[in-house]
């Protein structure tokens, strides 16, 4: 397996005085040049920089043996064409979010996040130490894709609304960009959900195509400039408690890598998974402050009965989807983990945070 | 910089009938064999497996070019001799916790964790995206050590007590294994803190040398078998909200590595940092359940006035230590980050967790 490491030199001398024959055989290490397509605008803060960082780390660690070129949404394929491009092998890699593929794989949403589901820390633990990733890989296998968790945004904001939400009735007919199960919940609560790629959201808000927009959170929302459109109400989330991003790798490309490069990609993805969450954690409050204090975003809390309505509908939708045996399997694993982990956190971290919050 | 990578073979032929001069340049890669000493028992679950995992990942990614042998506490150097061994260069690497070195570097404790400080997620964000790691590296530089965060236990339990704690008075004279600032707080609250390495704790409890023991949390406490000693009261923590473990590297050894191996070590450490937290997150509740249901540990909440006393003393101790300019610098960075991050989390993740907890 390690034959490529060895540089063998055969030097044959025949003759000497007259005939000289030199045969130098060099086993060098193969260099791979891969393309990575993403659902995010090129170089977009947070989300879009995660695959760039991955490419840098892999390049450094492999000493240039695996070079990854990152393409933003629309450069090679559309934002929502990432999964198919990797599946077909037209590119080797992609970076996206699993809930975008709910049309193909209904259970995929659990690997990004579901309403009232797992936080970032819990998602990481479920995926890496609770069996989640194994199931995820089985589910993507028929599509010839090998997924690796690669980034987490932390708890997302519900988003921006052009009017105040004082009751469930206020949701009626509201046209909102909100993907995944969150969007389905919103629909049953009376809203009108649409899925629009990130890069088109500002214009959609500006032209009044939508009344409300869910994107990520203060750090990313500020970067898109939503605050420039109009005075908006800004609500915390319930729908994406800790959204995991995915690195997608075409299986044939993956199998063509030697084990050391496979290890380098796996470990780099894990480091980026952590790094992105660190960046969101460090950046969100500063951005929220700027949104509220400088740009006049009005931060509000959702009324309890609206939260309760969302919770009931979320349960309803998930229960209905359990008729799909794959959803049932993933849901069981997810839900078992959730009840275990929240039991312990209730007495440990959550209790601590509450005690700490009284300290100032 | 990469001259070491090159293995130069000069083959000179002088004589022979005609003069022939061949100069073949061969690029080979140097192999490094390093030793890593730890503060933990060999192969101890969680803590002790983190450096083993690091060694495995580095070995895989470097294709055997950097081989790390891990030694448990006492195998090469004592548990508390890790820092000095790495500093002197008698070994290349160590794995420990920064609060063990408060005697040498008072500010070091902030890099492991302080009472009422940052949770695991917040520590990661402060260290990697909030300037914490840069300060840490400056502080260890005079000791010829390059630190990398490498593991987090999550919120630790206050620990095991041979009697119930109903008031501050109950702490009086209690002999407890509790290191770091937590130990100092405990002392001022009337207790008698001692620092004993993990491997000696079971015996210390069994022989009655100590009345109480702080170690990590359910997963590790179960592994040590504390529940076998006697019926104990088990209390959640306030003193180590998200303890970071450290990978220590001797600076000269670090500088001898080519850039790709340095990148491999940095990224592997980050992946292990994440992995350990995932493991604790996934394992703690299951272990707690076993401790309580099978072994009769009595899970209790600390009375509010005891928490309040600990909080006041923690503040007092930290304020006093600000006369040290290094502590002041680190504390400022830590505290600024804490107030920013807790503001955002209060409206985002914490609010979500509260909303979720009503859902069952």
C-alpha cells in the first residue's frame, strides 16, 4: 500500500569505459486535482468559507497532493444542483446542507437539523458518537455519495419579518423563504413557504417577492445586508437548532484516494466542522448588536402560543413521515439520542448556564 | 525550509575511461518518532484516549512519517511532571490540563476553565476565534512549549460527597480532591481542597483519605468505580463549565517538523478536540443513569445559597488575581468574550433549549 512512497533508484552500469546505460525509475506520489461545488455564493462569510478552509487545510497537509478548487453557487452548477453533480461524478466534491435534498431522500433532513431537534453540540455527538453518521452514509450510498459533516451554524434565527408576529393568525398568507421541515411547519401554521437560494434573498426582499426571510443568523444576515431593505422584526429560531453542513464526495473519487489522503480529508472536515461553529459562536453577538443598535432591527420574542403551535405541528409532521421506514429508522436514532442527551444537559450544562446567568 | 526533505545522493565517478559525472537528486521524507506523556492513566476512557487518537490520526495522515508513542501517567514521568518534561525537551509532547500549572503560570487556568466561566462551545470559540489561543501561546513561549487545545470534557460534575450538602456550613473541614481555582473557592468556603492525580482517587476515597472527590463527570467517574466505594451524594458543577485539555509540544521539536506535518498535528488536535467532547456528550447520560439506577448514587442539586457563595468567592479570587498583569490581560479577553457570547446565546440557543424542554 505504501509503494508510492518509495523512490527507487536503479542505477545500472554496464560497460564503463564506453557504453553507459542509466535507468532511473521514480515512483512519485500522484497528485489529485478536484472540483468542489457549493450551495453558497463564492467566498460567502461562514458557510461559503468552510469549503475554502477545507481546501487550504487539505492542500497544506497533503503537501499539494490533493488540490481542491472551490466553486460558488452557479459557477459550475446551480445552488440546488450540488447533490446531483457529485452523485453523477461530474465533480468530485460538494458542500451543502442535507435538508435541501428532502425531495430525493425524505430522511436527509435529520442530518442537517429538524425543528425542536438537536443543538450543534448534540448533533456532533449524535453524528460522531451516537450512530448518526453511519446511517447517513448508508442513505447516501445508493446515490454514490460519501458524506462527511463539515460545519455547523449553531442555533439559527427564525428570521426577518416585515410585520410583528403577535399570534398564529399573523402568519396567515405570509410569504417566507424557509426551507426544510421548518418550511412545512410554517405552511401548516398558515404561512406560504418558498425556497430561494441565499444569493437571491436580498433582491427577493427588496422587490417584495417575499414578506419574511429565514437565512442563518446575525453574522450571515448582516453580511447579506437584509437590514438595508427596510425596518424589520427579527425573531429567534425553533426550526434549526444546530444545522450541520455536509461535505459530499463522489464515491468513485473517494475510493481512488490513497488511505492517507482519505484520512486527511476526513480529519480536515472535522476540523472545519468545529471551526465554523467557533466562528458563528464568536461572531453572532457582535453582528446582532450592530443589527439592532446601528441598523434598527427590532429584536422580538415569539409569543408562547406561536411556539407551541410550531411544536405541535412539527411533531405531527414527523409522526406522519414515520410511514417511510427510512425516516422511522433515522428518527428513532435521533430521538433516542435527544432524550438521553437532554436529560444529562438539563442537570449539567443547562443548569450551569442558568446559575451563571445570575452572576452579573 | 524544506531542505530536510531532500535526500541527496551524490554519485561521483572518477576514473573510468572517460570522465562521467552523475548527480542524482532523490527526494525522500524524514520519519519522526516522538514520545507523548500524559497526566492520565494509560488508556483511560475519554481523557486518556484523546492522545491515543491523536497519535493514530497523525500516523494515518502522515503515512507513518510522524509516529507518536503515548505514555500514561507515571510511565515516563509523573502525572504532574508533564509540563516540565515537555518544556525541557526530554519528551516532544504532552497531554494535560492547563489548570495544573497555576503554580508556574497563574493565568494558565483560563485556558482550561474557571468557575462560572465558559462552556465547551464558548471555550472553543474564544480560543480559536476570539484571540484566546494567541495569548495562550505567548504565555507558554518562555517555557519553550507550543500548546494546542486538544479535547474538552463538557460541563463537569462538582462530584461525590460522603454526606449531603444542605448549607455552606456543611462544607466546613471537608477534605476534597478539587484542583485549580475551583479548589481555592472551595477552600475559602470552608473546605479543605487537595490535588491528587486521577489514578490515585479510588484508593483515596476507599481509605477515607478524602471525604469528597471532584473528577470529571458520569462517564469517567463510572470508569473509576467511585460508586463502588460507598453510597455517595453526587452534585452537578459550577467550577469547570467546559474544561479544555491541552496538547503540549516542545518548541524545538515543533520547529523541526516540516510544514505539512505541523499542519497535520494542528488539524488532528482540532479533530480530537471535537471528538472528545462528542464522546463525553454521548456517554455522560448513559453513565449517569447507570450510576443512579444501578449503583445508588444519589443525584442532588446544590442549594442556591451554596451556589451563590461559590459565585461570590470566585469573583473575589479572580478580582484579587488581577494584580498580576498577565492574569489581567487574559481575564479581560475571557470576560469580554463571555459577556458577548452569553448575550447572544440567551436569545438563541438557551432560549431554544428552554422551549424544547417543554415539548415532551
